[in-house]
């Protein structure tokens, strides 16, 4: 159940590692691996969670990387359920394994970063700030020192050298560099068909033609606000600056063919008909272009060599001797590999180590479910809910297992408990309502429906309170403005 969903996400680990390497970012994943080796750590934190070709990765390294990764994910997606932490932890460990493997490869190839190379990269960063004092202030805010930054830059330089050895001297044409630099600022009016039929498209085209007949540079923004059927209409159709490769092909071909202040004929794409104008262009010429030409060329070369990097890392990872000393991580790895009986073994060992971790029982239950042993899965999830009695997601999963076992009364009871524990999670409530209603237990579904209505009423009350507070503050603001002395 849970693992079946999460295992798909593990397929992207190799890509994550290689992309991090391509961006010179792997040092950020393992602070004590690259530059913090002399830190004094408690014995438990220094213990090995994994050994890669004889080199240990400590629990301290894993904890630091896991926290950083978790914070990044939650900033983008919101708070994750406790069940997801195990997968994030394993992904963090795999990124550390990648860091170690690549660091070992750099040592094997005897790649180095000279003082001159490091100083040049360091100065390049300093030059991006208005002054040296501004740079030092930003460095302090980032919790870095000059020595730490230079150590990280040294790793990045060595990664770049390794990368170049792997992908080789891939040719990049002058035209490719120029097209990558070129960008246009564009506005458009989008007319979408009401139905995906020949008639619908014909009507959209005719409407676009009618608008085009009245369209001028002076009224373009107003016409976009009146007629455009995407969010850019609110900004008068302004799409900002566009690089090649960022839009659908038909739109890209049209927009880069336009001169500044030229308006296109209707251009059809998968979204509808576009009326486009270009308000500014950045051409590949002049001093600014020459400053970044070599940088763009390297970026294109790296993009072309991405497949070679992935293939190289896959082979490196496959040939590595990786030994998981942490039972939970070993269990998760066995699930990822499809060795479910071995996963059961390691989860049981992990539970012996951490008998109060309810999520371990849930993970073991997921493995039993994949093995077709639903009764065992139910037993483990019951233990999980005993350990973590306030996690609605565990009761929801338990209810689904009861359904599989045709234990409908128990399933409904678990669903109701889940609903009780998640009064403010509208998506969970809607799912639970659907489950119970599907089982034709309409009285119990009514209970969940009432909770949904109570949530909606609460949201309406909060919205009214916010509006009232806003209205109450407006007269005070006006009074302050009226009483302000004139200069």
C-alpha cells in the first residue's frame, strides 16, 4: 500500500544524485563528509548507518542531510505525514552514498583544486556583491566562514573536473550558444476553444481573428484583460521574459520570429489561439553576451552530457559495496529491490531496536500486504495505532486493510476513528466519506458529512471575521492619513 506508492519515487534517486553532481551541490548533502571530518561527535552520532566501499557514513551525517531535505520538501509541499519520513530518510542516505562514491572517484582519479582556482571562484562570488562588507555580512548570515566557503568551492571545482572527464568535450555550436542567451519579453491574448471539436476550434479561431482585426499596440493590454483566457490577462497579457525551450513549440517559433512591437496573426497551440506581441528582446551580442558566452557553452555541454552522467553513476552505484548497518534502512532498501521476505526480516530487527516506533509496524504491515498476507498486515497496523494513537492516516490504512479482508464493521470503525482524528483535514474527510459511503453505511457516512459541514462553517466564520477586521481597520487608517501633517 504505502510502499507501493513510495517505491516509485525511489526511481528518481539516481537522477537526484547526478543532477546534484552536475550542479556542484553534493557537498551540501554531507557537511561532515566534506570539511567537517574533524568535528567531535557523540559516540552514537558517530556510529555508522552505512558503509560504502569501506567508508562509513555516520548517523550524524544522515540526520543533518535528512533534516535539510525534509525542510526543503516541506517548504515546497507543506508538512509531510509521519509515514513519509522513512522514505525521505532513505533518499537522504542514498544522496550521501552518492556523495561518498563520487568523492572516492575524485580521489581515485587524483583530481585536485589549486589555490589559484579556488581563489578565482571565491573572487567571482565576492564580485557579485555591491561591496566586500556586504559579502561578509551575507556570509555570516549563511553561517559560513571564508575557510568553509573555500573548502566547498574546492569540492565543486573537483566535481566539475570529474564531470568533464565523464562527458568529454561534447561539441557546442555558436548558434546553440546564441539561442540559449536570446530571450524576448512577450505579451499574448489566449483564446481557447469551448469544446475540443472541429467546431469549437473553428469558433476560437474566428474569435481570435475578430480580435486581431481591432488589435493595436496601444489597446493590446486592455484587449488582453477583456478577452484572454489565462491568468496573464490580468497583467495585460504580459508573460515576462521567455527563453527558448520554456514554451510549446508553436508559441516559441512565433514569438522568436517577431520583431519588437510586431503583432502576430493567430497562432494555434494545444491551448488555443494566441495573439502575440514582443515588447523587448535580448540579442546575443555585445559585451554582456561575451562575458557569459563560455558559461552558457559549458551549461549546454553539461545538459547534452546528462545521459552519460546518469549512465556512469548507475554503473558506479551498481558496482559499489554498500552495507546498511541500520536495520530500518536495510529493510527499506530490500523493499525497493523487491526482496519482501528479507524486508520482513529487517523490519522485525528494527522493531526490536525501536519497539515504540509505530511507523515501523506500519511499514512491516505494508510489506505483509504486498506479500498477500492481509491478516498479518492488519495485526501490524493495529500495533501501529496502539503506539501512535493520534495519527489518522494509520487508521485510514487500517480501514482499507479491513476492507480487503471483508471485515466491513471493523473497516467502518477504523474510518470513523480516522475522521475523528482529522477534523481540520478536509481532503482526508472527503476521502473517508467516500470510503464509508461506498460501503453503503450511510448512517456512519452522515457522521463524516456533518464533520465536513462543521469544517466548512468554521472556515466561513473565519473568513467573515477576517473581512470584519479588515473593514474595521480601514476607517482608522483613513483617520491617520487625514491627521498626518503636510510637509
